[in-house]
C-alpha cells in the first residue's frame, strides 16, 4: 500500500474499507437491499464512514447540479436567496420588449427617411399595425403573468425587471398616436428600446443612423465607434464600420472611409455574409475618389470574382453613383479600363447602358444604407 493510501485509510477499522465501497454503491443506487441494510447500520456506529457517505453524496449532488441547468439555478437560488429563474425570465421579457420597440422604431424611421429602404435593408421592417398589436398582446401577457394587482401600491404594480410595463402598455395602446411625425415616433420608440435594454445593439445602431440623418455627425460617429468596439454580433460590428465609413466619406475623408470598409473585407465578414458585398463596391469607389485607379479596378474585379451573381446589381450601383462618375471624369481612360477589366458589368441584364451618365442617388449612399442594423 502506498503512503497516500495509508493516509487515506488512517484511523479506519479493518471493517470500514469494504463498507466504504458499499457506501459508494449505495449513493449510486447500485446496492442490493440486504447489503444496503448492513451499510446503514454501520453508518450509525462509525463517524468516519458517516462523513465519507455525506461527502460522497454531496459530490454527487454538485455533479448533478452542474450537469442540469435547472438544478444548478435552484441550487444557487437556495444558497443565495435569489430567484435566478425569475431574474432570467425578467431579462428575457425585457429584451423582447426592447426588440418590439426597436422593430417599430425602425419601421417608422425607414418610412420617414425613404420608403424604398423597406426593400433594401438587411431584414425588412415589421408591419407597423401587426407589430403594435403584437406589442400590446405581449405586454398584457407579462402583466397578467406577473400578477398586475390593481389594488397594489402604484409603485409596485406592473414592474418586472425594472421596467414599467403599464407605461409600455399605454404607449402601445394609443399614446404613440399623439406623436404626429414618423421621425419623432421613431426616436421615441428607439429611445424606449435602449432605455429598456441598454445593450440592444440594433436599436443603438438605428439611433446613430437617425442622428446622422439629422446632421449630428459627431454624435453618430461616437456611437458607431462605441458599437464597433463593443458589439457582440459580428454583423452589427460590420454595420457600425460601414456607417462610420459613410460618415467619413461625406466629410471627404476618403482614407478613413476606406479603412472602415476594408475592415469588413479583411475580417472575412463580407465572405461569411454575402449581404456585405457592397463593402467591396465602396472600397472600389474610395480608391477611385483617391485617384488610385488601378486599385479601384482591382477592387471591382475582386468583387465580381467573389460575387459573380451580383454583376447586374453592381452595374446599377455604378450607374447611380454620382461620386463614382465624377471620379471617373478625373481619371482618363478609367471607363475603358473598367470595360476591359470587368466586361460582365456591361452585359448583365439591366446594365446595357452602363456608359450613360444618368446620375441618381450616390451608390455608396444607396448600398451603404442597406447596412444600418438588420
């Protein structure tokens, strides 16, 4: 017997060692009835084995608690006196409420800015009427489940997860109609979303987008930078980078804009999520605006090599981009080089008149704005 085994058996009677094997089986429910009876009698007389049995049973209970989330939450709640199940439920409800506010705010904002955005953002906005109905039903369900007792003190009624759910219900039930401007409704709803859940990344992105639309570029840039640093969602980091790039572009800071757009490609996000293909278009545009025609042409070629099915869409973006066409005017031979480098742009459906200079919205603005949050 090793010295370690001797230490483990120190103070045990000869009869204890086999009984401790039986006790381990007893804890696991693997001991027959007669052996279990003998083991229980021994426990009454032997302090060593009783401590061994208690420790073994406690280790098994901890193992089961760790393997089963419900048991673990119940165990922690028992030890701390905190009901973690209710806290988790409250967090889930609060996040869902914030998401409904966000979806409504997004719908009002995109309607106010440009109704066509409803078909060009990553995820189409939710219908206003049905989303408001959903919000009312959800809030009523939470209030009912939480025992919204009208007889209770006002400060205690309708609160779960530090949210005044009765106030939220009044917003869904008609107080929003008192606000005439869709833009003001959007601001109110997005503010409510962030107030309910400060970590709601999509709502924060749209608030920054609203600030940028109102000309509050510094405020929008601060929020986009913070979101880029802190967002858990890779897609939201991408949206923040693109929108920050667009702000730099509007200020004529094309090198900074290029760095933002290049993050989307260098990080691999543009390959993992094809919806970010437009980042490569914006890279080509910024190179052209910087007078770096060869890098611009290479960026267009790479865009089409990676996303060949987007040729027609890229062609339309080129047609609509006043800034790109202005850059082309300052780069002799750029148009002909583009035809040679990317001939499929000129043969894709709907792009047979690509050599026309018919203006339209800036392409970097049009496609970049399909990238505010989802």
